């Protein structure tokens, strides 16, 4: 027999940013433990609202099916003595399985190798109501809660204090105790609209009953309602709401009964940079902002109340009173910041420590400026603009606005640079130094911005490696993984033809350390290049293609990218598999040559077999074309040209014995294979495509 199961954990207000994660983890944990007990059930899903986590399973069996368990004992020659009486081992088996020793001879079977004692017993399946308490306790204990708390005199720990627990199996209330709270069949509605406890009628009506008590328990439903109503309210004033997904999730997790309301603020605040106003509204008040058709900020905001007020105008007025001083603070910070130029702020950076061994932010800005100038000059950009941007790149960090809203670093730098009369190139670079900020974000668009973005990240990466504090496990306090991906994306997607090894060496040499720990520059370069695996994995490109290129020794990310894509195209050719296998065979042959022996120079006069002459002739004929293609970095065409070698390579291995008795001929044939391998390695080590 199967019935629905409902488990509701009532708490104080749960952290909104963790709400959905906790709900999903609880449902998965319950489902996993039921499966481990072999109790049949339909899929488990969750509800999560500010004061509750709930798991609902549509169909759950009353118990697991009984099982037949076979216990094997010792071999008969060990279980019985010479006189046929049970030995100590036999008696121990009988005692363990509650068998009469006199009947032990009846419990024998052959395991396919020898006769042994054996007993098959029927084991009753787990009864659902009997295992629920332990199962739920384990599920709660395993939730991903970074910091647990205690309450009252209890020693129990959870993300927030428990207030009630309801467990319904069908319409039956199941008595369990979780974290010191005894379960029942009652829930609670909205804190203000329906604060009294009420009886849950059954698992199947959970969502409807909670709605009747002013709780919209489904997070997806709350998000959809908020998104739809916020958009409608913005449309009513001729604008459109900017709905950030993270803010939407947070607001939906803060409200049991969301009611979006539109307010407005004084137009005079629009003289302040829009990003500052938006940051103030979103971070402090959780408001959505409204823009016009051109994307310009309008003097409206949309808040989400957690109550159905009889007088919404009063709620709106209260929010308008709250937002006014917040925006006034932003206006004050902006006006105050404009009194001091970014150049003048640089001196304040001397007292701000970047890292104890690597100096202040002022020191870092000097290193970044020099490196940015080098990068810009090498990539055909404006070195002077990049250097100027580098010297000013951290100045906005000591402004009042960024001190209050740290997400505006770079944004305010751009505004202040323009106000200070700096060039557009410098102003844009100050903003673009932080791009890309996250996966999928755009890279810097300007030449100076790309140079600065690279210089800032490379300075940080090489500095942290130089002091011996590279990332380990999940610990990455300086976000070097993200910085490394930013370097790679900027070089590759920005089309910057730069040698990463040289840039890393320049950044490492500038670090203010008398005795760097180990070879920090080499370690940093290796670390950055290792991030290519994740970059290409996210792009759907097989790791073998990257490995083929990296094994060839390339260190220019843009060049690596071109080669990787060429290898990916080559792998689709019909000749690819055979040539990859042949290259692997060649690599193995060359690897077996005695250490220190130099390969002989190919002597065409020693080529006696038709197959080896044909391979040599085709290699010679291809070389001018390959040199031309490699000079233009047309690796795809070069590999396509090399694919024509499949037939002569196959014929060589079919018809020619490499390890012949004549040492000179043998050395000459190995030299021919080395020449073949060099041609492929000039692009990639395609033997990596052959697998193991």
C-alpha cells in the first residue's frame, strides 16, 4: 500500500539566499535514504518559504519488501570434525544464525567452488513509520549549513530555531522527535494574516491549505508572481523593470505572501550616477528599479511587501520615506568624492595593504601600470593610456561611494575619471579592469582595458604564488581561479597574440620580494594554463584536443586556441584515427631510443624500400606548403594537408621493418619517423587522440 508523505519543518525566518538550496537538499536527502532502505516511492520534491521547509512524496510504500538473505559459512571440512560433529567454527555459525547444532548438516550448499555451510533467511523489510524519525534526523543533520545555531537550553543545532514539525503519512500523523521538537499534524499560516496554528488535513492538500492561510509555499510560484506583477507596475508608468535574477530569488525567499508595490523618488536624485542609486535600492532595500526605453533610470522603484495591506498607499509612503535618506547619502557621497581627483587619492592607497608581503595598493598600482604599458605596447595599444589607467586603477577604492557600495568599484572610477578630465580610454579602462567579473560576462572591450585587466590579474597571481600561498582545495582567498580564467578569456576572446610565459615572467620579476618561494613564475604559468581545461570543457571541446596542443609546448593562449580548434576539426576527418594511432606508435618507438643518443639525419640514399621512399618523398613535397601554412597559423589547413600522409604511413608500417639488423638503415628509418613526428608536433601531438 502506498500513501503520500508530507514533512514540514517550521522555523524562525530562514536565510533567504540559502532557502532554495536547503529545500532541495532536504528533498534529495529524504529520497536517497528511502532508496537505501529499499522503500518504494515516487520522486520527492520540496517547498521552501521564509519560515518552513517541506518535503512532499506523492506515493510512499508502507514498508520495504521482505528480502531473502543468504549467509555463507565455513567450508564443510572446517565446519565439521573428523567424527562428523560440528567444530567450533560450525557451532559459531549455528549460534549466529539461530540454528540447532544437531541440524547443522541440513544447511549446506555449494558456492561454485566447494561445499559450505549456508542458510537462507527471510528478512522483514523496513516499516516506513518506524524508520521516519531516524531518516529525517539524518537528513536534517546532513543539510549544507555553513553555520549552525543553538536556541534556548537545547543542545540541538540547526540553521534557525525549530518552532514546529508536522509529519503526515496519508492522513495519519506520525509521531517523531526532530531536534527536540515533537511532531504533530499542525502547521502555521502567515505571521500576521493567519498566525494561529491549524490542522493539516492531509499531504495532498498541503499547498492549497497553506494558501488558504496566506502562505504561498511554492518558491517558483512566488517568483513568477513577483516577476509578472513587477513588470506590470513598471509598464504602467511607461517603463520596464530591471529584474536581476539573484535579487528576484532573494525577494521571493523573503516573502510568504508577496505583494509588489510601486513607489517613486525625487527626480533630483537622477543627477547621481544611476549605478549608485540602483546599488542603494537593491542592496539595502531589495527594490527593483525602472528604466525607460533607452535604458535610462526613471524615478520609480518597486518593492515587495509581505502583507496584503488594507491601505497600500501607507506602505508605499513608508518605503518612500525610507529610500529618500538612502539616495541622499549616495548623492552626498558622489558630490563629496568629486572634490578630490583620482590622482590626489593615490597617496591614500599607501596606507591600504594589498598583502603584507606584497605591499600596499599604491605599490600594486605602480606594478600594474608598468605591466599594462608593456602589454599595450606589445598588442598595438596605447601604452601611455594603459599606464595612466594602471596608476589610477585603485584610486576609487578609497572614495566614499565605493566605501559604502563595494560593488561599484571600477564603475565609480569611470565616472570620476571623466569628471577629472581623463581621456575616454583611461576612463573606460578603469571600469573594464574588472571584466569579466563572472562566467559568461563580457571581457574588456578597449585596448587599454584589456591591458589593464591582464596586468591587474597577472600581478595578483604571480605575487600570491611568489609568497607561497597558492590556492589549495576549496580555499582560494584571492580568487586566483577566476583571475586565471579572466586572463585566458581576455587573451583568447580579445584576440591578443601575446606570449603568456613572457607576461608572467615580467609580472613575477616586478614583485617586491628578495627571496620568492620556489619558482613562483613557472608555477603561476602552469596554474593559469591548467585552467584551460575548464575553459574548453565549458565550451564542449574534448580534453584530448587541448592535451594534444599543450603537449606540443605552446604557451600563447590565442595560438593554443587556434591549434585546439584545428585539432578538433582534424579529429572529424576520416584519416584522423589512423594517423593518431600511427603517431602514438612513432612516439613509442622514439621513446625507446637510448637516452643521450641523438637521432641521425635522414639520408635519402639509405632509403631502399618503396614504402619508406614514398613516405619520405611525400614529406619533402609537403614541407614548403606546411611552412607557408604554419607561418600564417592556418593550423586547420596544415593538419588537413598532413592527413594526406595516412596512406604512405600505413604502407610504411605494413611493409618496412624499422628495427632491422643493419644499424645504419635502422637509424635512418628512425630519423624518417622523427621527421614525420616533428611535422605533426609543429601543430599538435595528435597521438593524444589515440587514447590508451
